[in-house]
C-alpha cells in the first residue's frame, strides 16, 4: 500500500468507528466530528492531486456531489437526519466517486436486510399492532385529542437502526474488497497507472 492509501484507510476507519459510537450513544453525529473530517479530506485530495494528478480533486467533488447530494434530498423530504448528511458528505470527499457509490449501494443493502429481519422478528414476537406503533408514524391519537405533530426525537425512536452503523460496515467491506487495487490513484478513479502494471519479461 502507498502512503496515501494507508492515510486513507486509517483516517476513514477511525472516523467511521467514532461516528458509529456517537450515533449509537447519543442518536446524532456532531459537527465537531464531521466538519474537521470534511476539510481534512480536501487537504488530502489536494495533496494527492499535486503528487499523482488532479483527477483526485475531480473524483472527490463528484463523490461529494453524490454522497452529500442524495442524503441531503432524503433529509429535505424528512427521510434522514442532518448528521447523516454531513457524515456521508465528509466520507465521500475521502473516498472519491467510485468508492462512494459502492458504499452507498452496500449500506442500502445492509439497511434493507436488517430492516426485513427486524420487522419479521417484531411481527412474530410482538404482533402487528405493537409493531406498527413502534415503527410507523401514523399520526393517530386517542379519540377527542388533537393530533400531535411528530418531533425529531419521535422519528429517531422509530428508526430500526442508526445510519452510521450500515455506512461504517459498508465502508470497511468496500475498502477490504478494494485492497488489492490500492495504488496512488485510490480516491480518484482507483485504476492502477500504466507504469504500475508489471510487464512480462521477454520470452515469457
């Protein structure tokens, strides 16, 4: 692994572990964790661009556009938290475009699998009525009472899992899967430069 790859793996691993612990304990991801990581990612990508090519900045920008953009839209329509948006925004700058897409895909699969498992378990052990009360915001209230608008805390309590968990697990899986390909181009297009490909000796 190149020094750049080592920095990437160490920084991203520490960041995702910290985000997961924070999200589980406090149900939120603080700005003091995501914002420094976001700016550090740009410093890293600028350094990589100076040494290996400016495609790194382009990949970081595209990764941020996808990672932050998609989560921002979900947050805007009420499908996620602001900390989740900043988590993915900071992470995507480090990972670049291709790895960000993989992390988002794998984390979505993890969320779906865990959600299905939790729903099946809840239905079998609690029944339909208690499951709906726990996980579905119906907006219904007792007869004669005014409907109470659901708060952010209510939405958090209805979540099957914190978002940082699937993202962290997906990031580790993607990095492990990409390990054999790690070159100076990781975080950009993740394709080994021509000079990095071993040429067969004459007569082989």
